[in-house]
C-alpha cells in the first residue's frame, strides 16, 4: 500500500508540471564593440568606404585604400588597416543594449543578420567587418 501511494504521489508530481508548451525565447544580446563598415548607399555594402572601430568606449574612424580592380573596398582592405591608419580625433560612445550614445547623440539601435548589421533609428546602417551580411 505504501508503494502504491508513493507511486501515485510521484506520478502526480511529474504530471502537474508546467502545462504551457510555449518556450520563452530570450533575444540574443549583441555588442557594438569591434569594426563596423559604413556605405553611402544604406542598401548596398558594395560601396563601403569608411570603418568605425568601437573599442572600450572610444570610436576611431579609418578609410580604406581600396586596391581592388573596381575600386570597391573589400573586407581585406579594411582588415589591412591598423591603429596608424586612423584619422585624427576620437569620439566616445556608450551602449546599453538598445541605445547607442555616440558622442552626445543617443540613438535607438537594432540588429539583423545575427548581429552582423546594426540599424540606427532614423539614421544609418553599419555592417560588421567579416560578417558576410549583405
């Protein structure tokens, strides 16, 4: 009799679990840290010509010397840049997950392509270097 009561108790415990079959999916968190490319055409990465590097609260800007045949910059052109290629002057930034404050201007941001594209509300689009996002 004790075994039967114990068995019924265990079955009751396991059958009374959460009946809601929906999963709570957490949105992935992305960072702005790293190298991002800007194009004058917000819909076409082909024309990228500027790189912004977000490092420890500072934003550095570089321009690539595009050596490809069509004079389009490639990821290789930007990967060849180092700290000596940065233009003078440094901006600052903070990022709290959905707001990027660059200099003194806060902007709502969102991400696409597994964090490879950063969309800035009412402003511009940046592509993460080496992201393969178009």
